[in-house]
């Protein structure tokens, strides 16, 4: 997992660096109304859930002392690893399949993959208000547990910044103990801003206090690490 996270970090670095370079390039003439920070154009989010105390906890067997299970029982939260692969483009096209965006899946000579793409010809990117749009809106409502009219227009700066506002807050409340907040209320949504810091010029850094994932050992690095044992062909 750490090796995979290493290559994920490299991919994210490349993407934010390219956006930062484009924003600084005087020949591109970026309209400030479209955003002036790399995260106005690209957001990485992750699902996570924190629960309150419930009587069902008393029905569980005590976890081993000093174990991760004991820590998770104490904080009652867990970041969720998503293994599904899906992309929705311009609310007009959806692709669902088994492939990852990596060399193993995309080379065409290694892993065998399968996918299905769906669209409605009458609902193009210029009028994307068909079933793909409705499905995307339902996903947002399920993960954010909230809905606003501007969510209909995900390509706008107002929408991007509003989503980041919600997911930033979810991250703070999820990690209430680190930020000196009360344990209640619980995070209102299930989407958290991924724990990285992006500078205006597109450089990616560790989020302050989170070189590793919450509640895991310090070896569970957000940026991962290259493996000296597993061949890169397996993790790329």
C-alpha cells in the first residue's frame, strides 16, 4: 500500500505542478474569475466516517490492548478506502470499470480490464441534464449529505470552492481532537479533503500535523514510500 501511495503522490504532484505552471504562464492569460489557485481546478477528496457512542459498542468484545482496533474503538472513526473505478465527464458521459489509471491497466499488454461507458445523445456537455447528471447529483448528495442549487454546475468556481468549504470542515470535525474541537457534533458529511497542502504555485506538501494518516502508525505515510522488495511493475 505504501508503494502505491508513493506513485499516487507522484501523480498528484505532476498534476498540481502543471496547473501551477499554467496559472503563472503569462502566455495563457488565465481569467481570474475562473480561479487563481490550483485547487480551484483540481480537488482530491476521500470518504471517511466518524460515529458517536452507541449502546451497540457495549455488545462488542474488548479489542486487544494497544491494537489499532483499540484506537479505532476509542475515536470511532475510519477513513474509507474506495476500490471502485468510475469517472463522470461534464455530466454527460460516465465510465465504470475495473481499470486503474496506471501502467498496469493502461498499457494494453498487462492486466485485462473491462468497462462500460454510458451517455445519452440528447444530453451533451452543452446540455448535460440527463440521467448521468442526475446520478452525479445523487452521489454528491449521498457523500456530502447536503444539496445546493449551485451543485448543478460543477465546472464553476463557486461550486468548486463551496465543495472545498464543506470538505475542509468535515476534515476538521473528523479530526476534532487534533484541532482542539469538541467531540460533538459529528462531521455533517462523508467527504473529507485529502490531507495534503497545495501552495499557490502548485507545490504539494504534507498537511501540518498529518505526515501519516489519522490514527494509524507513523509509518502509514500519506505520501507513501517506495518498496525495496516489491517490483515497481506490480505497484505501477
